C-alpha cells in the first residue's frame, strides 16, 4: 500500500462514523502492547480492536490505540460494543470438507463431512478472522445442531480457527499436539496464536 493510500485511510481517524463502521476485533498472543485490548477467555490469547478495510483490492488493518478513540470522542466500552456487532455480522462457519473442496477447485460433496465434524470459523475476508470465535451467538447456534453446549477450539492462525462439537472420543492433548505441529510447519511465526487446543462451554 503506497503513501497516498495510507493518507486516504488516516484522514478518517477523526471521523467517528467511519471508525465505528470499520472497527472490529482481532486476536493475538498475549502482549504488553499499548493498544485497546482486553483478555480473551482462551488462555494465552488477547483480543484487541482494529480498524479493518479494503483499499485498491488489498486488505488492511490498523491497531486501535487509546488516543485514537479519545480524539474521535468515542467511549471505549461503546467501541467494543460496535466492534462485536461488526464482527458478528461478518462471521462465517464453513465445514472443513467445503473449505478443502474450494481449495482444490473440486465440487463439494456433503458426504465428505459425514464423519468429520470440523469447521472453520473466520470472517468474509478471511483476514484476521480468528476473532470470530468471540461471536458466541453463532457458536451457540452451531452447537445446538449437535445437541451439545461444548466445543473443541483449535487456533489455526490469526486469520481463522477450527471448531468441532465436543466428542469424548477426541483427546485435548492430541488436538494440542496437532495445533503445535501445524504452527511449526504451515503457519508463519507472526500469524501464530497458541500451540494448544481449548474446550469452551457456551
């Protein structure tokens, strides 16, 4: 993104409406960054506010710092509320079979999902979409289909997470080992979250 594009974006930083239209939530490893953030109920991960959009076909995001909100006259609690609304309106949950079919350019056959209940949760841009896991209403709707209120959560990267209904035949330690191996072999260091899986109750 060139300097002119950056100027086009930053000129909106004093525009409360633009900020509230573009604000959403992202996830990263727990840090000491001075940004607008708060703990996440997934140990080792924190949630933080970003301004996300698209400029000339390229996705961009800007971490929100406290002074940006204060200069625009936006209360932090309200910013979080709007960010969650925007995130919730942009959540996608897709079966792993469908994701793999799309990647291979092959027709999707729902029978691929008969024995595998893993799904990918992200946003429509598939960019910094792991925070879609904070959309608990979407997760509750998903788990109701499987008559449970528990989920295994596998953090694939900052862009997406994998979820599957709780199943006593699955082992949390084994799932954590899988996450660690995928991180080490397929995910860039700057895009990794944690090397473990989680169980959440909704």
